[in-house]
C-alpha cells in the first residue's frame, strides 16, 4: 500500500541526548489541522503516521481530497489496468492532478505557517510494502457517542507524550496513526490506532492467541487516553473472560476455549477485536469507518471507532513527539522493515496513480519443478514464509528437489516446531493433501494447511480421509504416484480401461477393482508392488518398451515410454490412511482478500444443528455419535471388538475438532449408538472393561503402508525441531 502525495514533517535538529524529546502539543499542530480544513480546496481527511527510526522518529502527513467524479477518459484508463477509483476499505478516492496539488499545497502551507520555523517539510510517497504483510495485534480507540471528551486531558500529561515516552523506553518498533476528517463545521472525526511489532510476537496459532489473552497487550491506548473509565475504550480493553477460558497442558502450553454461555457469533466477534488483525490491515489502508463489532459486544453502551469531537477537544489527540534513537528498533525484526519514505520534489501526475494501483508483491521468477500448483503455489509459499517470519517464527523453506518426503515449510517458535503445507485447491490432489497430514503425524509434528480457497473441503478430507464407502467396504484415494517395479515387469491397463479403485474390507485383503473386475489382491500392510496382477505387463528390453499379456504374448512395442502411454496407463498407488482421521494436530488457514485468517469450523455437519437450543448440546452429540459409529467402525465376526475407552477417546478428539461446543460428561458416550451395536464386558485381571462386540475399525489404525512416500524415512533432517 502506498500513500502518495504525502508530506514528511522533519523536526528541528537538536544537540540534546535521546532523553530530551522534541514535543509539539501546543496550538501549533492543532492550528495546522484547523487551517488545512478551513482552506476551501476539498480536503476530505488528513492521515498522520508516526514511527521510530535511527536518529529522529518519522512523521508523515497524507492529505486526501474529497471524492470527485473522474472524467470518462481518466476512468477508462483506470479500468484498463484493473484499478478502482476508491479503496474498498476506506471509501478513499484519488482526485485529478490539479485538485490534488491544491489539497497538498494547502496542507503544506498550513504546516509551514503553524509549526516551529526550524521544521522542514518534504513531499514524498509513504510506502507500507516493507511491513504490510506483517499482521500484529493492533489497538484502536473507541468513544461514547455523547461523551465529554474534554475530560480526557490531563495537565502536564498529554496522552501522546506519555505513550511515546513508554514506547521509547521499551525500544520497540511501532506505527501510531491518526486519521482526521471534518464532517461538519463544528465537528471533527478521528480514528486512532497503534500497532506494536514485538520481535518474537504474533498471533499465528491458537496457542499464540491463548498467550495473548494470558499476558495482555503490551500497550493499550485506553490507558493513555481515558481519564475517566467508560468514556473511551479500545478493542484490547474488552473483557475476554466473558467469552474465553484458558487451560494449560502439563508442558505449559496454553489452550483457548469458548465459554458455553456465549453465543458463537459473539465469541467470533470478541476474537476479532482482541486479535486486532482487521485493525492492523485497516491501519495499512488508513480506514476511517466505524467498526460495528464494538457495538455488538458493548451492548449496554454505544462505542464508535470513528470518534466525533468538538474542535476544542481535537488537541487531546494530537501530538508530535520525536525521540532520538541510537539504533533503529526495526532492526530487531526478521523479514520486515519500517515504512519507506520516497522523497519527491513535485507531486506526481495521473500515470503514477495508475502505477500505484498495481500489485506490488514480488513476482515469482521461476517455477520449481517440485511445486505442485505451479506459480500460484510458489507465490503463496513465499507469502506464507513472510507471514510466519513476521510473527517471530524461524522458517525453513524445504528444497522440493532434495530426496525424501518433505513439507513445504517447517516453522518453529518458543521451541515448538510444526509443518506448514501450502495448498492450491484445483491443483492439489486429495491424496496429496492427506499425504501431507500423514507425513506430519509420522514425524510427530502438528501441521497447518494454508489454502487460497475452500478451507471446508480440506477439513472434510482431514476428518474423513477415504474416497467412498459401500456397506463395510472402504475405497481409498489414489496417489499421484504410479506403480513401477523398476527392473521387474510392471502392470499396466489399456488406456480405455476404467478408473483404478482400491477397496478394503476390514480384516480382509486390499483389492484393486477395474470395471467391476478384481485385478489384484494382497495384504494391506504390504506394498502393492508385491501383489500378483491380472493385467498386461510392461518391461524395458534392449531399449524397447514392451507390453505383454498374461500369457506372455507381445501386444505392444514402443520406442519411448511416452508413446506407450498413448495406449496404456499405469496403476496409481493407493493412499492407505495411517489414522482414522487427521483432525487432531491439524489447523487450517485461508486467504480472505489480503488477509490470512484462521479457519474456525463450527458444527460442520448440518444434522448436528437443531432449532431447540435448550437441547442443542446433547442432541448434537447424539447425532455426531451415530455418524461416527457408522463412518469409522464396521461389523465383522465374533472374534473382533473395540474397547469402549479407546473408541470414546478417539471420538472426543474428532468431535472437539469440529465444534465449539463442550463435550458432555464422558459417561454419556455410547448411550445413543445405533441399536444393532452391542456391548460386552470382561472381568479379567486387568479389571472390568467394556467392549463393542463384533466391531472393528474400517481400516487399521497407526499402520504405515510401505507405499507412502515417507514410509521408513529415518532421515534426521527434522531432529533440530523441538517437539
């Protein structure tokens, strides 16, 4: 994001040490705003951004003119490059060149007339691209509609002075922003934001969110601007205990849970405010609208983020404070830097505006062969790498061309590592997504899937990792990899043959069925390369590619493998799940415009939702339980059984990963199972146990098929990541 036609305010030089800031909280800055808006040039709003830097802190004013209808030629040029006249987040518009020059000129004149004579000013463009992909919890003020803002001022303790002093003491990088407009002759409107970029901090996981709630924000604007509790608040001042509770594992890892008495809607609204993600993105585009989420959560009082105030009260929000920094606090960040100020002597013309509307993210120079999904996958991987680095993670982008089965990225923070997989839905085949989940489980890591769209489809795969069911039979997905016996003959099928279908019956063999005929069978825990196939066989003899039928007769001879594949096709390997589901240990993120958001599944099964909320928890649990027995267990002979505790523990993890509702008492499980499922008990020395008689899992649990790409992988490349 670029804020063009800006004015850098350069405070006078000082020989004093860093402990003596340059401060302007007098009428000078207030008069600058008043004169700028009084000039009849169509000034719509004035954006002030301030951040620390080596030497003196930076101050940039960006004026924006009232929206003017562009002429037909100008609009056509915007349309041709895919631009828009207004920013969707702030209803901001570019005005034609002459009008813009008048607006910027009026603001610069107001600065020169009212700020100290030793101050200097420079026309510039403010570029957020070095920092805008870094999303941090961002604070925003909100005030009562009719509150007396005059009470916010304190003698000798201006809010902006106190805030900047504390920020300087902590030596942290930050951006402080004020957006001021004048909707009427006797009223100003102001938005106030603060984003603090702590080196090892960011909310990328639920554990990060839990720690954010536990420790609280480093800086809350309410503490500086509110002289009387209740007049001014902020998104960070919301009482999170009304919506969330925190639990801690034995290893100290915190987890956040929704309160049972809070509606899902209000829980998500509270999550949005407390994380401050949207406020951070609004900072980068200088949004100046009311955030209605405040109204939803502060139900007994109306708070507005677009704060209305009388002219006499505006000075309580204005302050130009400059500290001398020996070192830049931004040097503590990895992969990000402060906003960039590009100096210019003249205001750019309309061609520069068109350039500003383009996509400024780095282009991908080449497509690595291993990246499924092509350029889109590479570009998204780059973006995710920046996303985690900007939140204090150590990131390893794995080399797709090296040997072995590896994730797209490995990330680590606070001694905890996890895999990250980037998925392009129309390019990523279902089995490949499941292989990514199974590989993480095999190596003992949690995994995050980041997709450009359709997070629900990835969730569906993780919670039910098979292609189809037919009574007690289960059909597995096909991998991208094909069966190849290398030096031995390899089974092939005619090009016109139907799809290869791998079916499994619990406790029985794995079968390959093509066009209704069984073509191969074998033990599920052995490689399908060892099976005997009722198909033609392919070999390479003296450089020739030969296909023979089952009787050994040559039915095809080709000079290249490509020529052979025009008439024959290879058999794809099955993906045999290593777990019943992959929900546990998996999280999903997705792109929402320019944002990367956590996907929060709630009650994904429509049958779980009931109109009668008084019975919602128990009735939902009953519906889920019936679905679980049907989906993951099968009735087999008298010689099989599943222990009650084993099945319940697995069900609980599967259930909790799909709904925000709390589990009923553990004794409730099994009461509403299908009527034909019986239980039995034994009284052996191990103690009394309950079993589900004649039931078994639809496929073996915790078995790793030799045909999975990571099977037998003892590579120590991930050993450095603490689990």
